C-alpha cells in the first residue's frame, strides 16, 4: 500500500520547476509598462466608462466607477499583479499582462455567467491618443 501511495504522489509532482510568472515568455517580453498617469488616463477614459455602463451587472454605475478607482490604486501600487474588485456576484478586473479590462457577472433571470473583455485595451488607447502605438518605460 505504501508503494501505491508513493507512486500516486509522484504522478502529481512537477518534473521540473515551473515559474508561474513566466508562463508565456513572448507575452512578457512584449508586455507594456505604462506609467501611473497612462494607467489612470486609460481606465478613466470615456470608452471604459461607456463599456461599463452598458454591462448588465446588477450593480449601479457609481459602484462600477468606484471599482475602477480601486483597480487604478491597486495596479499603480503593484503593476505586475492582476487586480479584481468584486461586488456580490459581479467582478471587474484588469489583466496586466495584456492590459485589458474584463468583467464577470451573472445575467439577471438567467443561469449563465457572462465574462466579456473590454475591447478598448491600453494598446488601443495609446493608438487613439497618440495616433500610433507608443509604449513607455516605467521609471524605477
């Protein structure tokens, strides 16, 4: 029996050390590193507010904006970590690897969950604001 237990444990142990932060080295190499002001400008843009207003998340628009403000604060403090804010069964978050806002919520009177990504990414914000894609480096 102990031989079976040992074999069972070996099945679920990684054969090599996996760095969870480097799951996709290509994405990491091409990852944007926006400044604090660029993050604020993008997440407080009219396009983001319009996208959030259209979502039927079951929470008032002022709470959606409050969620964005919390996300801005947290992402500026730690720009290498995804952030999410939850209100009941609704969640708004940002993927900092792709710099894309997303939401997750249960539709009223339905059994499914919606998880849309905001089409207005940080890259699109740069293209609209500057006329072309211009990533900048974060000063450390």
